[in-house]
C-alpha cells in the first residue's frame, strides 16, 4: 500500500513529508519548464492517486499542479492556515483537546455548504464523510465529535414536502441515537421553508437543530461555507436553546453569525453573505466562531433537555400559497376549490386585504371546507382585518387572520396542520395557536431590520 500524507500518495507524499510541510504552509512549486507556482498547501481531497498538488493562491483561488519528474517543491513559510477563503495565523497544529466533547451529526440535504473541489476534473462534489469535513474545516474538531452522512443532494428549489418528511425522520433518528445537536446542510433559497417544516414536525426538541448553507460556493475566494459550517456546529454543540434555527453570516465579514428562529427567518438578499434576517423577531443569538462564543440575544427559547422528542411528521400536499395582485381573477380561487385543495394561504396587501370581488369565491371555499388564511405581503407587522371594510368582509367569510406569520411559514404550518386534522374548526384553532414561536404577540421598534453596518 502506498504511503499517504495529508491526503497525498506515492512520491509526492514522500517529498512533502520529507520537507515537513503542513496544511497552510507556503510552498513554491517549480516545474521542469521553469513555470513557478506559489501558494498555501491544501490537503488532498480527490480520491485519486494522480500526482496533483493543491495550492491556494494569494488571490484566494485554489489550483491543482501536476507533480512530474524534475518538479521541485520548496518550503517558503510555515504557520499559516486557510479557512473559508481567508488566511489566518497561527496554524491549528495542536490536536483537539482530550476528553469528551459534544456529539454533533451533520445531515447533508443539498447545497454547496459541504462540498469540495476535485482538481483533476474541476467538479464540485459532496464532502460529507466526517474525515473530509474535519479536513476541510479543522476548527470543528475542537468543538465537537462529528458524524456525517448524505441524505440526498439536491438543489433547494427542488425541495418538496416529501424531502421535509425524510429530513424529519433522519433528524429524529440521530437525536434518538444520542447526538447533542444536529446540523442540516441545505441550499439557501428554500432553507426557511424547510426550517419551518422541521419546527412544526419535531415537537419537544431536546437539542438544537441547525440549518446552514452557503451563499457562495467553496471554490470562490469569498466563500462563506467554512465559516457558516463552523458556526453551525458550534451552535449545535453548545447553544443553550433546543429549537430549529438557521445559522448564517450576521454581516459581510467573517466576524459573527446569527442564529435565527426557524419560523421567523427569511432570505432577504439574493447574494449577500448576510442575506438572512429574522422577521418580526430578534435573532436568538450571535455566534462568534473564532472565539468559540455564543451570545444570547433573545431569552424566550426552549432550553436543552426540558422536553422529550415527539415526532409529528406529515404534510398535506393540497395546500396553496397565493400572492394577491391587482386585478387577480376569482377563477384562481375557484380552480383550487374545484381541484380539491384543502387549504389556501393568501398573501394579501397591507393589513390583510384582497380585491373585494374575490370575497364571494373565498366564502364559497370556506363553505366547502377549505381553510383560508390571510397573511401580508408587507412581511413586517401583523395583519389586522378589523380596520377596513374589506378586511371585515373577509373575516365574515371565514378567513383566518395569520397574525404576524410570514406567508411561507403560514403555508408550511397549514400544510402540517391539515395533515393532522380533518376538522376546519380544529385547523383554525391550531393556526391561531403559537406552536413554535411563529406568532410574536409583541412587537417593538428594535425589530425593524437594518443591514448591520448601514445604521
């Protein structure tokens, strides 16, 4: 069996070992034709014996350089490490401290957060073995004993309620196996939907369940993948709360992440690292990965170990989320009723309104047993259907006010509720009950969002 070193094998492993280089050391590779490449040595990820040395260049990009007869490798400088596209000092040369650490399991459910580059092909593939993850983000070995596995690997726009149910079951299995926290890697675009689904289906959580993603893929110098994953594992291992949360960058730099309650979070920007914000609520905590510190912001959380897990899985597929727009035809409501839909969440204007010509179709829907919930396109604030005539007509027609729930949270909740009751009256009662922190009874002025450095 050939010698291996830092993931390298054969003659290349022998040369690197003799030089005494480590991950993060600056090396210079001089090719027989005189070409020179200088950068920081990265561990070898690809499962291949081909002699490729992986360097991170000063511009932040990684390259693979073929090692061939006549190639010379020189050690230029030691004691530097690269994490998430940035260079820090000193290198993490010490082994993780002895003794028991929290056990955290990472479930791969898609996205680029836990991926790696194969430099022979340029392909990005899932990196979800415990060894690969610790190799890519070595800091987490100081935080937790990590287990990991891929449940599925899909783009987040392809996520469905069937996938939510599979994630719920997998999370429950790992909690029952004794893990102290669960991390779910996920694409960012629909991560908030999945977070809400887990929050409703996993009742009485005894440990944190943390969803995490990356806005920028791991092959980009501005990638947030390693930072976010480190913050997520730290949260799963040490946070005092036992809730479903989304952990992502809290600002554009690599200083802190925020833990957002899974039923109060929305992706508010297409590309910024700090795209996720808590809506009508404060984040639960600030996470400082470099310091291993968690700063609680909102104390209104369920604590670890206070309850026993109850899995109430299942989501009704015949539920629709409909955004009202000027001139919207009542035929849309009629179509959903005629097709046997059991629930409709309306994303209305302002305090919770739609065109008055829709009221008759909505009344018919309610009379035929369809549960209709009103939310607001405004996002911030809550619906109040007692202020204007249209709102009062909708209430009289049987529409349920969605309080301050985000439209997508109300959609997921209604889907979950209707999978567990066939009674419209019971469904109404549950929709108006705060089950997982989705309804905030009080709003204060400090809930208004601002990008952290923009005042």
